[in-house]
C-alpha cells in the first residue's frame, strides 16, 4: 500500500484519538472549574454580605480577593443592590482593597483585548469619581466595546465635563456605538442636559455638522425628558434636515410643553412622513385638543404609520374617541382601518362589530 | 467495466473525502469567529440594551398548524423573552385540532375587528384575536395555506420594523432576541436578517417555560440529531456568517427586517423549505439591486426545538427538508458559481448543492459500486478500506472539533454525557448516517408531492423535556 496513504491514516487516527482525549479532559476540567467558580462566588458573596451587615471592613484584606474577577462581580452585585450608607461602605471596601486601581491597570492598552474588556466591564459598576481620569483615557481605546463601557462608567460617576468629548467621539464611530453612547448619557440624567445642549448648539453652528449625532443628541434629550431642552428641540424641529426634525419631534413627546404645541402643529404638515408620524404622537402625548381637527385630518394621510399614529393620538385627546368612531362610519377605508385598529388597542370598542364593508 | 468501476469508486471516495475536509475547514473558520463572539457575549454587557429606549421593537411571528401539544408552553416561553419592546403574532393556519381553542383559553383571547395589512398576498383571514391578559399577543385565525402563507399573514399583522419568525414548538432562550438584535443594532443599515442557534430540546430540563439545563437525549436517533445540530450551528454557520454567505436562516429562529421580507415577496407558499427559499431570495434581491446588506448568524441567540424521537417521524422530516432543498436548488441554480452573488454564489450555495443536495446520491452510489468493484477486483480492497477509514476519521475529527467549540456553552459536562457524545461521534457512521442518506435519495426520487406543512408528531415540551 502507498506509504503516503498509510501516513495519512496514521495522522488522522492519531488526531482523532487526541481529540477524544482533549474533549474528555476539557469537559472534565470545565465541570470542575464551574464547580470551583460556584463555590468561590458563594464564598465571596457571603463574605461581602457579612462585612456589610457588620459594617466592618477587613483589617487585613487578602490581596488575592482584589485580584479575583469573581470577587469584583460579587462586590459589584452588592453595589448595584444597596443605596445610601451601605453603598458608601461598598465603595470604601473597593477603595481599601484597591480594586478600582487594579481594574484601571488591567484596562491599559498593553493588555489583550479580552482582559481590557473584562476589566472595564467591572469598572463600570465599581468606578468612583477617583477613576474619572482613567475612564476618560479609555474612551479613546481602539476597541468599541471598551469605549462604550468607559462612557457608561463616566456617566455613572456623573462626569458632565466629559460629555462634549464623548459626543465628539460619537461623530467618528459607527451608529451602534453612538447609540449606546447616547444610552449611557441618558443614564447620566438631568446633569447631562446642559452639556448636551451646548454641544448641539456648537455643532449646529458648524458648516458641516454631524447630522446623525445631533439627531441622536436630540433623541437623548427627549429620553431624559428635561424641559430645558425644549428650545433647542424646537429649533431642530424647524431645521431643514429631516433627520433632525424627526428626532426633535420624537423628543418633544417627552420633553415638550405648551411652548411646543404650535411648532408641532406646523410639523404635522411636514413633507417628510416620519416627521408627521412623530409630531402627531407628540401632540397626542400633550393631551391638548387645540389641534384635534388637524390630527383627525391625518387619518386620511397617505402613509400607514401617520394614520395609525394620528388615530393613536386621538385616543389620548378629549373627544378623540368620538372622532375615531365617526371615522369608522366614514367613507374613507384607510381612515376607518386606522381608527378601528387604535380603538381596538385602546379597548374603546366595547361592542363587537363587523369590519366595515370594503370595495 | 473494470476501469469504470475503478474510476467510479475513486471518484466517490475522493468526493467523500473532499466533503469531510470542506466541513473541517468550515469548522476551523468558525472557531476563529466564535472566539470573538464569545468575548463580546460575556463582557460586552449587551443586556444593557434591554433598558434602552433606542432599541428597535420586534414582532415575534409564529405559524401554527396542529400545534395543540406545545403551543401554550411555546407562547409562554416567548412572552418571557427579555427585550424592551416586542409583540407576539400567532397565525393559526386553519389547524384541524384544538390549537386555537387552547390559545383562546390559555391567554383569554377575544375576537377583535383588527385590520390586517396586505403587503404580501395571503389566504383569507377569518378572525383576529387579542389577549385580555397583560401580554402583547395577537392570534390571527386564517384559512389553511401552508407555513409560508401563515408567516406572511403574521408579518402583515406585525406592527414593528423587525420580525422574528419562529416555530410554535420551540422554547426561546431569554436572551436570544437581545443577542440577535445586537447584531442588527451594530449595523442597522446593512443587517437585514439574523439567524439563531437551534438546539434540540430533547433531554433538556425545562422549568417555567425556560430551559434550565441541557441534557443528552436517551435514544441514539436523538443523540445523532444533537450532533448534527452542533455541527451545523456551531461549526459551520459562524464561518458562513462572517463572510456574508449564509444560505439558510433557519425557520425556527429567524429575525428579519420587515421591509426586506416584503421586498423579497415574503415567504413562499407551498414551499417545503420556505426558510432557505426566503434567505436565498433576500440574497438575490440585494445582490441584484446592488444594495449593501448582511445576513448574519448569532451563536448566542439560542432556541430549543423538539427533534423527532422515532425513525418514522425523522424520515418524514428529512424527506421534507430534502425536497425543500431540491426546490431551492432548482429555483436558485443561477446562483451556483455566480460571481455577482458574492460568497453565497461562489462558496456556500455551491457547497449546499454539491455537498448537501448531491451527497446522498454519490454516497449511495459508493455503497453500491465500491463493494462490486472490490468483488470483481477492479480496486484494491485494502486501499479502498483505508481511504474510507481516513474519510471517516476526518468526519469524526470534524464532529469532535464541533463538540469542542460547543464547550463555550458549558453543556453536557457530566462524565456519562461526555461518554455518550463521544460514542455517537463514531456510531453515527454505522447505520444512522446511511439511513438518512437513503431517505434523502427517496425524497429526490419522489419529487415534490407533499404539502408544505410537515406532519411531525409533536409530543410537547412536557413530554420531550424533563420538568425542572
């Protein structure tokens, strides 16, 4: 027989046998590792819990604890669960053991990506204002996930000074990263409003502003829901960029007051259907029936979403349900469909009736 | 005659070896992709997306036909999926059992005059039901029209820009949707579809609609399928996904941009492989329109499905699958080695055609020709045997490697389960594989005769999995 074939046979047989052994060992090892991790996690959880209940920090902390990611997870779990005095106690434990510094060291760029990511992931939950500078350097990390975690860490420690830099970076990254950055800034709450407004105003003054991130900033201002953002959102609603108008209309649903009613009444006649669809929702959310006629007219809009949203807005306005019931009996089947849908969802249709006849 | 037999035997052996080596190459490629994916799944904190108001909402669409045994558990499981905003739309495709009644009773459904859009043409809708319970559930009762048609009705009814099509007999892992949507969120302009990781539910422990522990099933047939699923979903698809060449987004968990499905014409009615058909049509649509797109696979989006427990049911399933593939091969023959269709046309679709569709014929030929060739002395029996054993070893290496990759999930670490898995890697070649080869050849022989809905006997989650 050909020696080559015999060699190949030997190699494949050897490889098969090796893989069998490797798989068996890996599975056994994995099982033991998981068991060991479970035991350690339980130990750390009970140890931190006991320290917390007694209110006493360990006099001679074991250095191994501070190095162990499982201990970080246990401390982070407690830190997220407790508030007030207890949280300050957990913070002091983190400080005493130097956990934050260890994580900051591991998040440096000389470490592999997985080490950095794991470290910064824990740091998000354990960071204190003392780690602000380190987190600020991490928002320039080459790995997007590390950057996102760093932004979340800064948001949690309330570093409003970093907002404009974060948004500048958001203009250079992919949309998903910018969206997660915006999510993180929402977590910062009302403190982020002023810096975001300032950044948006500055960006708008540029010849070539970042359209996407300004729109995203508009949306995040809406999600924070602070009335201070209303003037800038109204300005965005009046801009010549459809994406900004859509974002502003969406945001005014949460951040709008009486001041926004007139601009939104204009916006429901916008050429872009997305603006109409969002603006009508915002008007509905304000529960101001001044524009009820105009909203009712949108039941015949050529876009499905605008019709649906207009019907949805009417369910929130005084007298709106009657308008929808009237639309049900009307000759416009599109309006009747939208009315029927929203009346069904809102539960306003108490009686069961057949679908309107269609041609 | 001797020469013909000798050459034929050699061709079959080389083909078989090439098939196994190709699978091994895909497995190695998948290993690299899974490493990165694992890191992000563990430390990327994607669960933060759950509290995000910027996460796009999703409609979970389900087609149900005579799913009485497991429909309530499946919908209960779906309702517990972790995601900020989603709805469930079930299309009852004219079931002849009490599927609809069970849904009405379990979720307190009441009939509503709900308007259904007509983006995709479908069989007539009889009635729409909404739930009085605090669950965003809509049930659409419709005339029988096949699985694809039922899914199209559900998509027409869906309110949200992304639809997740799934089967009525699956249990969706709590984080599956958020893992799949992470890929969408990372590239919303281009990602039009995401497939999930389908795993056999048989042998698993289920508590309150969730799989709390995976387990190796009892029978050889189920274990064989477990190995097949691991090879397909852990060892092959990550690689295809990385090069944007996924030829199939499995129907048990497929997330689509709603517009992409509508643009591609929706699911094909009366097609036995409606998932492969839609995936390929989406590829073709975007390639022909020269629009950048991605069809991706998320190994972390896990869905548990009941696999056949008896030979008869498995036979029916495999025949149905192979007929679906056969129709797809006919419909998309222009994609084979078509450079305009990118990696799908040049790599994955030819692989599907030559190593999935044609394989049973070549393999069966081998089982007939090679013994004859050996008997008449056209080939050296020892040499043939050695080549055959080498091919088997390469196949086993692929399976073992796939199981090693599967270790990322931490399943089956009990020593007895490990032994069972190791055994099936070798035993599958001693009859089980040949059995499916025969069924697939029969599927090709009888052509496209059956209806689109497979008549798989469902035993229900309570029976198939252990209660926790």
